[in-house]
C-alpha cells in the first residue's frame, strides 16, 4: 500500500523522516524536536534504534527536545 506522506498522521510523518535520514548511514544526525510528536512507545523505540546505530555505525547525534 502506497500512502502519500501528507495523508499520514504526524507521528508517521516523523518516522518516515527519521527513516529517510538514516537510510544513507550519515556520520552526523541532527534531530530538532523530531521525537516530540511521537507517543512514548514510538519515542522509546526510535531512541533505542538510534542508540544502537550510534554504537554500531559510530554515528554522532545532536538532538533537541521540548521534554
């Protein structure tokens, strides 16, 4: 099923944006309030994934949050 991003929920749009950012395995990942739109479960899932990538891919992450 193909869904245009503008028809997705805000949290799904955030997940797509994060996936797009990670697909090329960047050395530096900048996240400006990217997790603020996610519910706690999805936020924790993304944080765990990013922590794994930080260690395995030696990725530097700069993240800001309102929380």
